[in-house]
C-alpha cells in the first residue's frame, strides 16, 4: 500500500511538472488562484479592516478551496484511478509556477533591449514599486529580485510541502496542503502590505506566509549556491553573500535566494530605500537577467531531482 502510494505520488508530481513546463498555466476560467483572489478580495471589501478579519479570511478561503479540492479528488478516485491521476496532476500544477515565472521575466529582458517603456510597464505588473522612471539597471535589478524571490514562493515551497505530506499520507492529502500553501501565498500577495488599509487585516496572512516559507526559503538559498556551482558562476561568493545579506530584507525569507544570486552573478540588487544585497561590481543589464533565469532553471531542476531521489530511496527500502 505504501509502495503504491509512493508510485502514485511520483507519477502525479512528474505529470504536474510536465503540464506546467510544457503548457504553462491552466486557463484563467478554471485556474484556482484566480478564484482565490476573487474570494479574498470580496472578503477584504466586506469585512472590517481588523486583524480578526484577516484571520477569518485565512480560515474561510482555505476551507472553501481545500473542501473543493478534496471533493474533486475523491470523486475522481472513485470513478477511475487513471482519472484521479490526471485530475490530481492538473490541480497540483496550479499550486506552483515555473513556466509563467520564467516567461514573465524573459519578456522583460527582451523588452529591455527593444523598448524600455514596455519593460517598465511589464515590470509594474510584477512589483509594488513605482516603475515609471526606472533605469535599465533598476529594471534589471527588479526583474532579478522578482525572479529569484519567487523561486521559493512559486516553486520550492509548494513542492516541498507536497513532498513531505505525500510521503506519509499520499497525494490525496498532500494536494490540499499544497492548496493551503497557495491560498496563503495569494493572501500575502494581496493583503500583506503595511499600508493604512491593510496593516491590520493583512497581519495574520503575512505572518502565515512568512512561517510557511521559513524553511523552504533557506533550502532554496543553498540550492541557488549549488546551481551556481553547476553553471560555473561564483558559488563561493554566492554562499558568502547569502550568509551576509540574506537577513537585510524586510521579509525574513526573500533575501536568501536573492542574495545568493547576487553573489553568484557579481551584482548588487537594490530596492531604493529598502535594501541593498551584495557587493557586486558587474553592471546590471539584460544579460544578467538571462543568467538569473539560468540559475532559476537549474535550481528548480535540482530540487525536483532531489524530490524524485527521496521517493526512489523510500520506494526501494519498502519493497
């Protein structure tokens, strides 16, 4: 039974990754994150802007989407095992985003060479800072920051929680846990700002997101160092920069992968008035964005291979 559960888990994870990397995001009309955002937005507008309201949003949104996912998974499992694998793979693929993350930043790299105003506009959809007057180097910095910070949020964390839950409990439990992570991350993206409107209602969503990303963010930093070694970037400086600068960001988690990347590429990532990561001397250009994309791809691949290796080791020990 355990062996069968491990095999199912591996198949579903691999298919989910293939769906994301080959086809990208599922259509908006059926994408859970779109509906998560709609529910969070409606609750935010309806409820008073208090910390208790933030807690209610956490409980209500998670209850809705976990319940729906469990019902869909159970129904598909009762109908047919093959249908269950397909449905589970599609649902799991919506909890992480490799293709969209890389494509979004790649588009900015291309636009930076062709039309800086288009690059500024595209950047405005990915970051909260004002992008209207950003220079080429500032756009490149913002793109690399967004890309490398989201290695944790969009890739490592959801797969991390899927794996650690799937091993003892199977995918029918692991996928709802991945949904909980995605709900929490979406809440933080929408509510986790220290503005007058959101500072109270967003308090608990932000704390939950910080807690869930705490371990994956640190794992991610070390995987970036390993990716830097494989790609023949400065992995020693990557490690040193991560150790020195990882805690310089307002978030307790985002600095690890960003600082490790900054060290690897000999650059300094700057969000004016907020943080400065690294002591790099290389100019920030579109080429550095491409190098950061390479690091992201290899980091993701290494982590996925680690997951598959863990499942393989467990499977051969229980045969």
